C-alpha cells in the first residue's frame, strides 16, 4: 500500500515538473525549440491539402501581377512609369487599387507626372511604402505630414508605453505621386524566427503615429469605415473595422489559400481584360516574377510572391478566416494531454498503457487539426506532443496554483492604481470587482498637458516619453496618496476616480487636495526640466462630482475597472474649459456642494457645455495665498455685478484685476463686459456661456 502511494506521488511529482517545463517552454522558448515548433505546426496546411478542403480566396480580390509574361512583353523591370500609368488607367472601375510597389526615386518629370495624373484621375489608388529601422537619408517632411493624415486616429490609450513595433524611417513614394494617391500604407512584413512568413501586421508605429498596413488600409477604404483601436502596454488590445473585430493581437496569423485570381499586367494594358472585369473589385498590383526580389518563404511555398501575403490578409479579414492562436487554448491542450497520459499511466498492463498513450496523443493531434480546419484555431502541436511523452497531472493542484497566482497578480496590479489601504479592502470584498458595475457617487478628475502636441513636435520620441513618464509618475502617486483610483492614461491625459471601488469619506475634498498638490509637483518638475533643457509644461484639471457607473466594465477576458456616464463626460468638458478661462483647476457646482473643507474658490461662470442642455455652475479652485484671496474676493464681487447686468461696475473691477494682477479670467470678462456695453444686451440674456467645443 505504501509502495502504491509512493508510486502515485512520484507520478504526480513527474507531472508537475513536466507541466511546468512544458508551459515555461511555450511562453519562453529557446530559438531552436521555437523554430522546431513552428515547422511542426506547419504540417496542418499539408494535411488540409491532402484532404482537399483548403480555403478558397474570394474572386472579388484580384492580383494584377508583373510576372514572366509581362516582363517578356513589356521589358525588364522596373518599367517606364508611363506604362504603369496606363495600367492604373485600366483599373479605374475597381473599388480599390493597392500598389505593392514603391516609387521612392524620381524618374523623368514627364513619366512621373503621367503616372501621378492617372492615379489622381482614378481616385482609388492606395500607395505602398516600407519601413526601415535604419536609413542613410532623412524622410521628407512632406511625406511625414502626409502619412500623419493616413494614420489611425480613433485610439483609446490604456498605457503610456506599448510593445507595438516602432520605426523611425520610411521609404515612401516621391511627393509628386504621394499627393495623387487616395491613401498610403506600409507593406513591411517580418518573418518568424525560422525565416518563414506566417504573421501579418495590422499596424506599426512610425514617429508616434499608428500607421495601418496595406491590408488594413485597403479594407478601410473599400468598406468606407474607420479603424478603431485600443492600445495597451502589450500592444493592440482591440482592432475594429466594421464587422472585423480582433482582440489582443498586433498581427494576424495568416490562413493561406491554395487559389487566388491572378491577372497578367500585360493583358490588362493590352486590353485583353475588359475594364468591367474589375468593377467593384479590390485589386492588388505587385511583382511575382522570379529573380525580382519580392518572394517570401511561407509554410505553403518557399517562393510565395509578397503581394499574395497582402491578398491573403485582406481575404482573411474580410471573411473572418484568419487563424486565432490563443495562449489559453494552447495551455489547456498541453495540460489536458499531460493529464490524459497521467490517467493512462495507472493502467496495469504495459501494452494497454502503450496503446492508450498512442491513441490519446493521436486524439489530441486530431483535435488540433479539427480546430484548425473548422474553427480557424491554431494550436502549437509541438508543445503538447513532446511533453505528452511524460506522465503527469493533478488538475485540482494546478487550478489552485493558477488561482493563487492570479490573486497575487491582481493585488500587485491594483497596487499601482490605488493606495494599499484600498487594495486591502478590495481583497476583503472581492465581490466589488465582479463583472458589471454599480451606480455610485464619485468625484472624477481629468488632467491634460497644455499644448503637448505642439511641444512634442520639436522633441525626439525618447524626450516625449521621458517628459510623460517624469510627469505622470508623481501625478499618479499624488492621486493614489489621496485615495484615488487611477482609471487610465489617455495619451497625455490622466483620468482618476475618487470613491471607487470602495467608499471613501470626503472624496471631493481629497480630489481637490490632490489637484492643488499637482500644481506644486508641476512647479518642481518644471525646475528639473529647465535644468535638463526640456520645455516647460502646464496642466489643466477638471473635477466633477456625481453618480457614475463604476465596475469591471468590458468582458470576462479583459479586466478593466473604470467609470462611465454623464458625470465622467462632464468632467472631461470641465477640464477643457481651462483653455477658455486661462485657469488651471475648474470644478463643478456639484463638487463645490460636497466640499467639507474651506478651499479657496471663485465663481467662474455658468456654462452650457457640449452635450448638455442645462447650464453648469463652474468654479476655479485656487491655491490659498493672500494674493489669491484678494483676487477671489474682488472677482466674486465683480461676477455678481456681471450676472446682475451691472456691466460698467463689473468691467471696472475686472479691468483693475487684470492690470494689477495679470488675472486672465478678469481679462476675459473685461472683454465680455465691453462687448455688452458697446453692442447692447442680447434678448433673453441670462449670463450663460455656451462652450461650442469639447
């Protein structure tokens, strides 16, 4: 009995060691294992071809190829650009024409002009360019500005840094051709560790801009819909283009086709193919001739034309046929295979065990290929086939280990967003973090760096990141120290919530204290920036108190504790009002009402912000100094005259404040009073100011 128990414990120990090793190798494989694993999984394509059930590409996506026939008929590549211009003119009825060709150098003025004119006349041509990590020549400023117009702008930033690959150099089309194009997109694709091309990028970073790939850009214009992305630390958290929804991936895993519609460029130019053939179709133009470099090794063909990768990506996205490779699915298969082997190891007869092992491992191989063929799910076969030679699993123990680890990770993660005191309460009341949300009163804070876009234009990317890090770190610490929850970073802005996820007394006071402390922090940081030769920065802060929906909003796969609702939206608008009133901290009347401490405030205005029907009373939160107390007292007197229509008395005080203290809100009201005295009071005037911008 003791021997049996010891043997069982030994098997379980062996399973644990094997499982840990297998999972570790999956997440952090050495190069030689990674290459072997990639090659092992590629067998799926061959098996699918043998069964005669390969995927079929859409006939509405066509490749116009510069192949052997075209080279023989029209001469060596590259062709005169007038020839390419003639080719473009024949494709005028296409929905979109995407060029897997770059015209980075000038030819003759006549040829360049001819090609550009045909491109512009078509109005449906997307130009291609490629990125470089290093370059001997600087990218033209015109090209940089033009690429900025082609970038993805609908971006939700969850992190101040991201692992999306960034390039510093681009080899783009010459300006004459660039300005004639409908759009630009890159066709840079990078191979896996073994040199084969399996993955296709959705977007790359270039000088801080998120530029779409040629497949993404082509679909963007073909579908006439914009791209929406959410960017996190590890890359794209989501990519959305119409019905195309991709989660947690910077690239898609290509699902290759054994067919594609190729049309000879010569046949198009010669008129052998009617223009109507291309009507409404997406056309890719690229080089396929052997000997001209644009051939890429792939799992299905060692000499695959590069343009075929773009066609495959477009087809995959349009037909929702790209391969999904989930670390969760792979981990489940690895552990399940090991557990199956462990169960079979308890069979008494050796031949029964051997047969069971073979059948069990074969069953997982069949399952892996079934998921690939029917569900487009890509399982990495190597990582369960090899470890399955070892016996092992205790599912409850592993589950306990994963749950414990996740619990610790959650506590560690939240410690960077809220104070340790709140983390401890959250750990004691985990139900407050359940999926969904609750309506609760909160004080919301928005901060934003003034004119950061203009500042960043004159800085390197390293300097931009340095400024954000050196500013956001102490500001975030300030929020946490005042028991606030760091909700998210939005570019150069910060959103924070006070009184969530647990109840905090005097949350409005804490938010105001944090805002005032931020101004002190900013003064110290600017001193450091001046010493380091960096530009001075300023911030605007908005505070609003009200009911919001807070909770783990999103999905069970994405833990995102946040606040949403009208209270949040109004706070964002209040922050923006600082630009109008030349102030630094604006809070709403609802926040003022909740204050229990005696903060120095001055009534600033009654404002109807964009998206709100009713006006909102706003106040400036000021640092408590003798100078500011004098300004606030006299300003409050003047604002009283203003709303009582005593504009002459109000103007006199406002003007004096501006001249004596250079008070910017007083300057604004001096102008308003002067206009009202000069032009008369409009009908139905009640003092409410309507903010037209957000």
